[in-house]
């Protein structure tokens, strides 16, 4: 059995190998490519926190800023007993390429804290989060223009609130304190649409991929989501929203893998019922939906069109890649397919939609939240009523010309102005479409081996050009 550090080295090696594969095809100076690949800063800390019995526990944590080519740095914070420095560096590097790919003007970063948030009390989790934030503040590793964390595996809105509150308490005179972290709840200057952003982006990204008839024909699939059979691994933030939006857009969820077991039903799973059972019982055991698999990894190998790993890295390796039956692997998690598995999948004609593109919805909407916090105004406030008035005048003119009038319900629906969440969702959809177009175009026109190489190629090109524009490498 692999230890966490083995699997994290494997993940780091994969990110490194993917970078090299794309960089080898580029003509930038070797030193510049070296700089783009290198991790700029690593802050490893140990700090004491009292447990619920008053005993002191020493916590190890990290904040990694992979690239300062744009500021602030941006990246989630992971809480897990298995985090390592190597894993955090690999995740931070991915953030640099991800931001470049979707046009988010940040450098990549990542944070991690080694403890189990699932088995401790909320009070302990709060003390750890606040102390971690204080450590970041002491070393200038957090701030609206420096480094802006967000949720990741094992963290969510609650932790982001504690971070914002701690930052605000210690930086009381700063004007934009809430922009120090994103993924906050709405009540604490969050943005509508952030909670579901990564999962919605996953669905939008899969939709972009499925729209290309030639690619789908090569896979033996039709275009479009309706009727596609999907297996999802992980029912946390990313997995549950991915499954929800995929199902809402016509896909059939046939399998779900979670810690403690998985379920598979080729006729389709009632997602709401399955999620409810999992939430109540912490497992799918006894839920009575489809076939139950004690080992959740077995679910990944069941027949489907699209496999969506949305849990952790290194889930598809050389060990199980030959048994995967999906035609598309949609990387909702970071690093779920390692570089050895990828060779096997490519030889078998399986298409991988890479993580740095597919799960970029989270950082994209985090960018909108950050902008909103800096401007201190919602995206709808200055335009929604104006839009309603303009549409009302237009409708009145059309009614006058045609002699036909809309009933009040019709009129209200036609003239309604956009809500803030509409701005967020449409801007996210545009981002996912434009980014897919750029990687698909690079894949085909530069004859690159696959979508991942194309995504790295586009991202590295942009970061290199940014460095060159700064005059660092004339
Ligand atoms: P989360 O903690 O909300 O959920 C993860 C889920 O995966 C949990 O329910 C956990 O029980 C489950 N899980 C863990 N190991 C598993 C296994 N071996 N088999 C099946 N299920 C397993 O985390 P999240 O925020 O949804 O993040 C998931 C992945 O997506 C991570 O790789 C993260 O880096 C990536 N990601 C998250 C975001 C975000 O906005 N939260 C953005 C981009 C990428």
C-alpha cells in the first residue's frame, strides 16, 4: 500500500512530467521555462493549538506561492491528515497554469493543514483555522494584494469566514479586508454562485467537449449531454454540484463512489435520494440504490460514458487504467489521473479533459468575488434596474406597433433584469467556452498529443509572455 508521501510524490512527478512534455515543444529560453516551472516560495509552519481537553497539539501546515508573475497569488486551503509539502507544491503549480488558462490574473498558490477536520470538534477546527491565518498574517502570506486563499478539499464557507474574521480583527484599518479570502458565505461578502462554481464549471466544460462532433465520433459517442451515462467519484462540494448540473442537463448518473463504498445502477440513480442517505449515514451502505460496492474504487471500473473523479489525486493509475470502461475521463479533482495511467488511457482511445481546465470554475468565480470585495458593490447593483427599464420601453414600443399586449406574467419574465448570480453564471460559461476553444485549437492546429498537453502549452505560453512583458527575460 502506498503511503501518502509516495502518492504525493507521484502527483508532483505527474505535474512535472506534464509541464516538461508541453515545454519541450516550445521555443522559449530554457531559463525562462525553468523559472515558470519553479516554485517561488514555501512557508512551512508548526504551531500549537489546544484540543478540547486543554492539551497542546502541534499542527504542521504549509502555504505555497508557486508563482509571483501576477499578484495576488491564489489557491485553496486543504485540511487533511495526509497533506504534505510535496502535494501542496504540486497543487500550487497547477493553480498557476489554471489561472493562466482561464484568464484569471493571479499567480498560483495552495495551502494545507495536516489534521483531520472530520473527526475533530468544530471548536478545534475553528482554533486551527484562526491560528493558521494568524501565522500567515505574521509572515505576510495573506492579503488582498498578496495571497488570497479559498476552499479546497476539507474546507468550505465556514473556514473562509473564520479566515476573513481573523484577518479583519488583525488588520482592522485596511479598507479591503474581505478580499483577503474567497469562497465566503453570502452573509460575509461572498458572491452568489461561488458555492456551486467548480461543479457548474465541470458541467460546462464537459458540455464544451461534447459539442465537437469529430471528437465524439472518434470516441463512438454522439454530441451533447442528454443520455450520457456518468459515474462520479466523491460527493463533496465539487462532486455533488458536478453530478447535480450534469443530471439537470440530461445526463444519467449511473454510479457514485464515496469513502465507505459506492453504488452503481445502469438504469440511473436518484441523486437527491442517494445524497440524502449519504449525508444522514456517512455511507451508501444500506441505501438500497442499485448494486453496492464495498470498495469504492470498483465503481470507477463500471460501464459508463463519462467518469468524473472529484475526490483526490492519483485515483487512476497504471494499476487500474486498463480496466476503466469510460470513454471520457473528466478531471473534476486535481490530479486524479497520474502520468503513467494517462499513457495507457491514450493508447486505449480514452479522452481526458484535464483538471487545469475542467475545475477552473472555482477560481474563476473566486476572481469575481475578489473584484466584488475590492469594489464594494455587487455586479447587479448598477445595471439591473436600468436593464429592466430598457426592456420595458422596448416591449412597450413593440406592443404599440403590433397592437398586442403581453399579460403581466409574460411581461415580468421578459423584462426581468439580471440578478447577480446571472452575471456570475454567464461569465463563468463564457470563460469555460473561451478556454476550451483555446486548448482545443492548440490541440488540433499544433498537432499536440492530447488536451492536457494543449492546456499546459497554452498556459505556459501565457506565463512566459507575462514574464517577458515584465522585461525579466528580454
Ligand atoms: P470536499 O472535501 O468537499 O469533498 C471531497 C469528497 O471526496 C468527500 O466527500 C470525501 O469523502 C470524498 N473522498 C475522499 N476520498 C475518496 C475516495 N478515495 N473515493 C471516493 N470518495 C472520496 O472537497 P472538494 O472541495 O469537493 O474537492 C475535491 C477535489 O476538487 C480536490 O481535488 C480539490 O483540490 C478539487 N477542487 C476543488 C475546488 C473547490 O472549489 N472546492 C476547486 C477546484 C478543484
